[in-house]
């Protein structure tokens, strides 16, 4: 058996709601490790304990837990009874095969009824290791740190603290609908909402068969990759070509991009209602392209009834790219594609569209019918991990 203790931070501040978040986290950890054999997850004294079969490679376990939002950090632990000499002996045995030039012991008592203080435990275990190995203690820059946790019924110790992704467990903050293009930004935006505990439904607008299906394929891959972080996903594929053709046939060319966006927002909101999502999410960031000026954003938002969340609004491309690489979407996003927004785009799109002009242009369109037709043609796919 291998035991892992996972710890959370932000959830701990939740007061009376804490059990709700912890239950979610337990469920998500169970799901994330569901294919690793007989895995037991339970909440214990401000932590989570995962017990897994010994033969599962640590790499696999680590990768899984490192993608479960809500986990602040985690470690593989050894356990001993609540007895200081037993701890000293086990610690000495555990460090013997390791090579290190300096070390320290860091104790945390989650059960303060233990008769020895944290500092006393640090000193006693440190002395035992020093005597057995001759290695010196270095409190500032130790090569090896032995983390000791005194629990109510036993003592656990470990040599590593792996970082978790932090945030809140997916499913604890409600549902949102993310507009997922094949680009770099929107997958990162979706991921940021997952990290805040939202379940993210993806919606992708495509112009198939006016264009090929490369963006559809890419978006599927992105949805699959992002599902590692939320374990279950739905992708809505919305036919957008007819809307674009109608706009191109009737509206002034410089307004096309803003009109496309207003229609995306309307259709996405109608889908959000059906999926019980409470907000839209986009990958926009101020000033990045013509449609993302403040003027245009406000004209686009005017078509929305509910909130449009833009988690990347203050980030620059470089920062977004770093995140995209970290979460594993960058390589997919940079594959070549034919995005529907490139279809019939004028050479000089308006950077500050006037609401009155946009509304004028929309008067020539049967907005409701276009929205209804797009929704009727929407297809849904589901993804699961593992
Ligand atoms: P991204 O890298 O996310 O594609 P971008 O820098 O290309 O963003 P835009 O093309 O202006 O910027 O798109 C802004 C946002 O609008 C995207 O982040 C996405 O949320 C949404 N969006 C754009 N095109 C589509 C699409 N075809 N399907 C779904 N959402 C889209
Ligand atoms: Mg794009």
C-alpha cells in the first residue's frame, strides 16, 4: 500500500461551508485515480488521505493528483504509531538508503494533545538521524527535509512536498459556458475558471462546411486535454456559417467582426440557459486584436444579458502562452487551422464600432431566427478522464 496525504489551503478558509468543498475534493480525487486500482480516499483532520496499491508507479499517481484543483500540496507518507522512539527509528531507517549532505526536520502537530512540542520532535528526530548517519543539520538550505505530521491516531512523515494546482475543486462553484476557439487564449481562460471550482461547458463556433473541419478537430483535442483537469466535459459544436453568410450579405464590412461576436454571445447565452450555466467565459484580453478594444467589448457585451467573464483581461500574450504550455494546450492551439472568425473578415475591421450603427445593421437581420437555427444545429460531445 502507498499512502498519500494531500493538503488544501484556500478551502480551509471556508468556515461552515468547508465540508461541502472537502466532499467535492474527495470525490474528484477518487475520480482522478479511478483507473489506478483499488484506491481509498477519505478526509482526515484537515487533510485527505489516499491509499493506493503499492505497484502503481509514483509518476502516474503524482501526475493525477497534481491536476486535481483544490489540492495545495501532497506527499507520499510513511506512518508510525504515536510514539517518539518509534518515529526516530523509522525515520533513521527511511533515510539510510538516501544520499544527502544536509537535512532538517519540520514537524507539524495537527493534534496538539501530543505530549511533545513540534520543536522537541524536530530536535529528537534530527539528533537520531545525525547520530545514525553523521550528516549535518542545515535549517536554512537543507538538501533533504523530513516533514513530520502528528495526527490524532498516528504520525506520518515524508521527504517531499509536491505542489498541487491550488484553487477549488471543480464542481464546487457552479457551471459556466466557455467560448472555446482553436486559439491559445480561450483554453487558458476556461482552465482559470476550472481552477476557481467551476464546471466548464465548452462551446465552439465553426463554419463547416464553408471551411474545413480543422478547428473542430483542434477544439476536440483541446476539450480532451482540458478534461484531464475537470474529469468530465461537454463540448457544444455550433454551426456558425449561416449566421456569417447572412451578416456578410447585409451588414457593412467593417462591422462584421463585432456582429459575429454579438451573435456568438447571444447563441452562447441561449445554450448556457439550457446547460444551467450562469456566465460566459472568453479568452479576450484588452487591446489584443481589433475586436478586443474597450469600445468593441462594450458593444459586444450589450448583446449579453448575463455576465461575460474574461479571466485573461489583464494578461499579455507572453503570460498567457506560459500558462498554455503549463496546462498542456499550447501544442494543440498552435496547429494550423481555419477559424470561422477568419471567414469574410474585412481588411480594416472597426476598432470602435458605434452601438447605433451595429443596431442599425442588426435591424436588417432576423436575429431570433438565426439564433434558433444555430441552436437547433448544435451537436454535443462528451469527454471523460481517465
Ligand atoms: P483565442 O486565442 O482564444 O482564439 P484570440 O486572441 O484569437 O483568442 P479572438 O479571435 O478575438 O481572439 O477571440 C476572442 C474570444 O472569442 C476567444 O478567446 C474565444 O473565447 C471567443 N471565440 C473566438 N472565436 C471563437 C470560435 N470560433 N468559437 C468559440 N469561441 C470563439
Ligand atoms: Mg482566435
